[in-house]
C-alpha cells in the first residue's frame, strides 16, 4: 500500500516484514503526549460528547486520568498484555484486546462520539487496519483524533529513515500524513503540532536557550468523509 512517504525512505521492518521491536509490556510513561490528551479532553467537554474509545492505550493511565472524571462511557483497545494490566488497574473502563497489525474480524456494536489513537500509527506495519477499525466504531458525527511524530521536525527534512526508535515502522511529515489520512476516507477538520512531551521547568529553559522546538507531535482531527 502507498503510505505517501517520500521515495527511498527506509522502514524499520525485519526479514519477516515485522517491526524490528515491539512492546512486550505496557509503557508506563506519564509525560508523553500529555498535550494531545488535554486537547482531546477539551474537545469532549466543549462538544458535550457522550463516550470515547482509544485505540492503543498502553497502560491505560492517561485514558483514565484525562477522561474518567468527565465521562462515564469509556473504552480502550490494545495488545493482550496491556489489557491484562489495565483491566486490573482501571475496572471502570471497558477493555478489548486486539493486535492492530493482525486484525481478522474486528467488530464492536457501539459507536463512539470520540475515537482516538495517540502516537500508535507509527508502530504499525499495516496502519490501514487501525484506520479501518476506527471507522467501524464511528458514526457520521464522530470526532476522530490521530497523532504521530512529525518526521521533519524530529529527524530533519533530509531524513530517509529508518526511524531511530526501533519500535517505529515509519514516520510521516505533515503533508505526507495528511495525504495518507485523506486517502483512507477521512475529512480533515484541523491539523496542527503540539508538544511531544510535558517538559520540566529546567527543560523549558533549556529548550528556549537552545531554540529547541518541542511541538513535534502532529495531531489530525477529522471525521468520516461524507458519502453524499
């Protein structure tokens, strides 16, 4: 499949066509993509959305922290090892286990007002499976939120891969990601860059002094493309 990434770009895949490294346990970080979760939380509150589902929840910590106090109907999907951890930790959330690169017959009856996947798509050999699954749980007015690193801002415009993070299969720049998401049948509402992680005060001063841009996480807000 054409992922709209520039010609000659090298991906992180082994001889079996699998990503070089995969998570064997749920990531437990609390500082990455905080800006995206805050963005999603504000979106839910502003539009009075009734329910939310996240594809790729990791430990479930951020889904629980940013949504449990404002929404009663929350669901999360991830690999079995993550779901086993999350079910015990956050029993108030509905959990489903899936392998996004090996989806066979994904179905959920419920449709959600907010469907999100935060910095997951770059980990997948076949990201189209993730996007098609997100469509299944969306209705015509669903807000769909996707984020991923902006390659040019993180690696430099000259980067031809493979990603330095061996758990990333591929990384898109802003124009490539926009084209890919549009090609998959989504109508983009907004596309912007947010902070990749929540810096400490010392890190903020260091970034200012060195001119480092921490707004390297690109976020697309979209809906299903109208069939009319």
